[in-house]
C-alpha cells in the first residue's frame, strides 16, 4: 500500500493511493478531497497526467463538495461526561484502543495523518461504541436516581443510536435515550432525562409541561434548552 498527499493550488488536497485492491486508474472527489487510486505497480507520472486531463471536471466537483473538517485532529480537546480522549501517534499498523481511569487512549499509525478518511472513520466508530458502552453503564442508574428524587414513575430505559433527537418517551412511560448523550456535560444529560421524565406526566409541550420542567430544573429550563440546542451529536 502506498499513499501520498499532494497540495494543489486549484484542487486543494489530492490523495494519491496505490494498492493491490485497485485494478485501474480512477479519480473521485469526497468531502472536497481528490482521491486518485491506481494499481500498486502504477506510475505516479501517468496518474498526474490523468489528473491534468480531468482537471476542469475535478475542480467543479471540489467546488460543489467543500471539504469536511476532520471529526478529530491533533488539536482536538474532547472531554465527555465520563472520559477524556487522548490521541497518540505510534509505530503500529492499526489502531489500538483502551479506556481506563476516565481516559480513552487511541493509538493510531504515525505514518498516516489523523485527518485521513480511514482514521477519521475508525475514530467515529470507536467513539460511537464507547458512547454506547458508557450510556448503558451510566444512564439507567441516573434515570432511576432522578426519578426517585422528583417522584416520577417510568417503565424502562432503552439506549439507541438516534442522531436527530437526544431522547423520547412513549405513551407507556418508556424512555429512549441516545447514546450520543454521553458527549454532553452532565447538567445537560440531566436536562434531557428530566425532559423525558416530565413527559411521563405531560405528553405534550404545553404550559403544564414547562411549568413542571421549571420545577425540576430550579427555573432554568429555558436556559438549559437554549444551551442544548446549540449542540449536536458527533
């Protein structure tokens, strides 16, 4: 496997990749990056000529697909409700992960940029799995604690991977919580849990619902709601 990054004034980043899985010269643009793939025995000069022959088309695709910033990079500081992320470049062929004492350590091959699509996809998969693990470990107990504190009754808690809503409550008083809650600070996790617990009494968002929310959040429901709206799942 061979990989080389080239910066072009017009096209931006060109990722040149040669490997046994590639049987021909091919070009595509994804998230604003030109990916040029060729067989392992391919010729770099021939690939660059291929890029030049398709420059106008590639430039248009890059313009239509602005680059997506990396989910995580070397400067990222990610501290969640239960752990802190630590990225460590290392001499290794694959990614290694450990979670201990509140630190999620991710070692990645130092010869591959952390912003590389493969590393980013793996980081996203790792974070999702850790969020799920932590959500199942911590959230049911927190729901029970808050329900007992404020006198709510509910029938159960499920953890899902929803990215369009932090939580929901069924007519049977069953709470569904997104695993992505674990990226939030605890005061916002509690806000979401209390929001769904209030729905066990008031299924709509009428005046009585918000009065109940104010009672269990010491009158801070609007402030917390605004803070939560400014955030979104990874």
